[in-house]
């Protein structure tokens, strides 16, 4: 079966055959996390989706012939603001959040990418790109900022398939007097006191820091080259982030494309509603991992095709857990066998995981009738998409982390939260509450402080 992928840029009627630039080095870039807080379950979707693609590419071309880059954004306005709220150094925040992210994605059964570059380690590459853009008049300097001149790129907006007016109306475009046009975006900006700062490019005397979009262009160039095979991320990144990446990279390298295939996963909602803290349905991956094995989250995510919206429900989680319970029971003490052709064909058809799972259910039925070959095929086929990674004994022994709470640590966090509330530092109080919630702890606030808490089951 030929691997077929759907390209967001060209929007074909159906997925098209994947033809790598170099079969001996298939290259993929996926936008990673901005490390300022725990990742929510929506953030986990692209991590799982592109891990499946990474596994499939390794299977098709050989592990040594696939390069997967997933970046870490460790310089950003959100990071600066959160570090200031918590009263800790920026580096401490990014290191802590990065460690949490890595632990969470490992629990989800995701392979580490080939390269995981950090933005702060690629400032030289960013400045090089910016200098080239200014030299070739695709960018300009204004009030210690460097901005990309959108009107210099006639087909800007091709990825999102919207006019400039529509894109401006649907996005938060910063209005600033130093911009030549309201659509121009920042490549470099001056740093405020206390913010990370580096010597600026383009003859600017004031130290500054990069804009978000140039970071990914620079890291992709450094590790994958001027043009590569696949660029992935969530559908929310199409505009402005990916649109701007394309503009920068194409103009600086004078290439017709940045990547040959653009892949985007759909949105995630919770119990039929948009996920938001204001709605009380904001769920972190860490919180779910305290209550469910990571493979349950992974299977629940794969039950919906990656390009479609997904409704994350408690009922779906329970069904995924029951499915895995049965699969582990049927594959106990069975070595992986043949790879199911129907399952392989399905996942090769633009990652059609619902159809792939249907093939696994057919194997489960045969294994349930006593077929050891079907059980072995079920295990091998599930491995291809990152499932059945434990032994049956390990699966049976898994227990929710909330059953083993460090009471002293909880009491210490509650004391710190009470102190923050007394000092009217409500942002820090909310942060500690969210950290406790991620541990499965529910608080009961009283006028004189919080002294009552319980473990959520």
C-alpha cells in the first residue's frame, strides 16, 4: 500500500501519494509546546497524531532514514508573564515545564523525536534569516523592530485560503504605528527590562528577542534544510503561524514551497463544549494521566480521524479502557506476529486510524475464538500505532496515581496557596489550585482559608 497524505496547502479532493524528496532521509517538522504551563489534552492531539506518522514512516523507510523535528518554544510573552506571576527565573519555569511535558508525552506512548531543538539555542540562525530578509527588502527596520513586509509576497494567504481582510478580521493582528501595513508581522522586537535579550540584527542597537514565527523557520532550516517533506501541527496554527513561516522561509531561500505536505489535526472539545477555563472543563494531560493509563488517552484520541474535530468524553475514555483490557487479556504471553494488511492499508491512507482500529477489532474477534495467530497479529498491528506497549501483567497492575498522594506535599501546596490568597496574589493561588487539580486533588475553600481537601476518584 502506498502512503497517501492530505495536503492542507493544495487541498486535493482526496489524499495524494507521498513522494519524499529523499527516501533515505524523510524529513518532518511539527510545532511543539510553548513551555509555560502543563499541556492540556488538546495539545496532546498533535503529539499523538504525528507520533503515529513518525512510527509509520520509520516502518516504511527504516528508522535510520527518518528525521523528526519537534521544537520547544522557550522564549515567548506567555513564558515571561508566567515567570513574573510566579516570581521565579524564566529558565527555571521553562526547565520545569519542559520536564513535565516530556514526562506526559512519554506516558502517552510517544517516541522521542529525532531532534528536539530549543528556540533559545537557535538565535544565530534566526538573526541570519532576518538579515537576509532585510537585505533583500522582504523585511524592514522600524523603531527597533524588524517586520516582514507582507505585500512583498503576492500569494500570501495561500495556506489559509482567505483574503487578507478575512485573515485580519479573524486573528489578533497587532496594530502599531511603526508598521507599513497592518498585516506586517514581527521578526524581531526590543526586549523590556528583565526579559531575555540578545544583540539585535540589522544594525539595531537595542538588545531584543525573536518573534514567534521566525523561530520555527530557523529551527526547520537548521535541522531539515531549506525545503523538506512534511510540516505538521494543529489546525489553529494555519493562520497566522504557518502562513508566516511559509512567507519567511520561501522569501529568504527563494523556493516555491517550504514543505511539500502540510498536515493539520482538527480541534478538540470536551463533552460537546469548547474547552476553556471559564467553562470549568479545561483538562490537562497530567490530570488525565493521574486517573487513566496513557494508552487509554492514546486510543481514545485515535478513534477519531486526525483531520476531524474530536469530542473528548468520559464515556469515550471508559470505552477505550474496556477495549484495551480485552486486548491485553487476549494477547497475554503472545509474541507479536504478522502485521494485519487491512490495518496497514488503513493507517497508510492518510492515517485513517478509525478504519485501522476496525481491523484490530476483527483480529480481536478471531483471537477471542482461540486463534493464536490473530492474537499475535493484534499485538503486532497495535504496536505500529503505539498500543499494547506494556505486558499484560504491567497493564493489570496499573493504578491511578491519585491513590498514592503525598499528603505532606499537598498540605505544603495548600499552605502556599493560602499565603498567596492572603497576599491577594490570586494568579499564584490559581496556579497552585491548578497544580493540585492536576494531581487529582479537590479543594474546599472556607472564609478563613483552605483546610479541607479530598482526592477526586
